[in-house]
C-alpha cells in the first residue's frame, strides 16, 4: 500500500489462559508523517491439539499475525491516508 509502512513493534512470549502464547504487534504508519500511526496486536495461541506458533519460524509467526490482522490494518491504513493531521505543523498567525 503506497504511503503506508507496517512496522513490527512487539514480538514476545506470553501466557494466555495458562498456555504458552506469543504476542505480535504492528504499527501502521503514514510515511509522510511517522508520528501518525495506529497500533494493532494479536495473541498467537497454542493448545495440545493445535498451535499457531510452536514449531514455526519467527517469519512464519509474523506472516500469520499479519494475515490475521490484515483486514483491520487495511482499515487503519485507509483511515491514516484520508486523515489530515495538524499536529507537528507550524502555525504562523496573520
């Protein structure tokens, strides 16, 4: 998506309802104003019958997290591209 970057902000082990889990967080960032961003986070879970991250590489985990969050991150990207942020701008009184 032009004008938008996706930056990995968090990648950590965690416990979720007593089971091992992994938290992956992304910032959706407007390239023209990097202070304008929206954070998204997901918990990849594991259980005896299925695991979203055990036995997978870091890249596979991040790809899965990105895929699961892609809809909401796409909405955020569109919101950022349409927004007009005045924070950080200079005001010159007349």
